[in-house]
C-alpha cells in the first residue's frame, strides 16, 4: 500500500541555533570528534552545509569547507556527509550530495574532494556513483582509528550549464 507515498526529505541550513543537531549527528555517525574549527568552517560555508530532515526528524548532514587554491580558484572540501543507519537507502545522502554538487556548478566551482577511510567500501562506492575518483592515498591520516589510511576522492566539475 505504501507505493507512491513519499515522505518529504527537506534540507535546512546550519546556524548557531541548530548547530547542536550537527554535533549530535556527528557523535553518532563518526568515530572521530570534531574540533571548534570544524564547526566554524561548517557555519561559514553557508549553503554548503546542510542538515537533512526525514519527516521532520534530523537524520543526516553534509558539512563542507570552502578553500581558496593558490590560483585563487575556490574548491570545496566535504568534511563530513552522513545519514543515520535506519534512514540509509532512502535517497537522503544523495539529496545532500546533489545539493552541494549543484551549488558547485552554479558557482563555477570546478573541484570538490574528500577523505575516506580505506576500508569504507560503502562510502567509496557511493561517491564513485557521482563521478568521484580515488586520486591519492594518504598513509596514517587518521590517528585514533584503524585502518589509519585514507583515500582522497576528487570530482572535477565541468563548467556550469545555465538552467533554463
């Protein structure tokens, strides 16, 4: 009977008043603790950091940092993207990542990248579906988790197409 019944997934910006939601999610989702700089970067990225709500329950987030390259061009670093386990497979992570990729396109940002623990097959496969490629391996990137190595996944985004 559930066919056609879509539970709305909505995205909301992260601000001081709901920053606690992001902190709570990160505590549950990730094996590392994030420092104040992470949250400062997340807040200052504006539209590039979002909370995802499934039927008004906060279930996921994406947090990015905007970085200026030596050339002056801006690139986006995905610090974290996560969805609570019971809500995975519902398109929430896709909606979060697509939102950021669309923003990159609209703002002519041509590079977006992230780090993924080398044994995190689910995350690696997820990003590959969106055209990310493994561009580097960093040994001993993580200090308190095993394995300590990570892959750098990068996506080069073509010039933005003007949407009619």
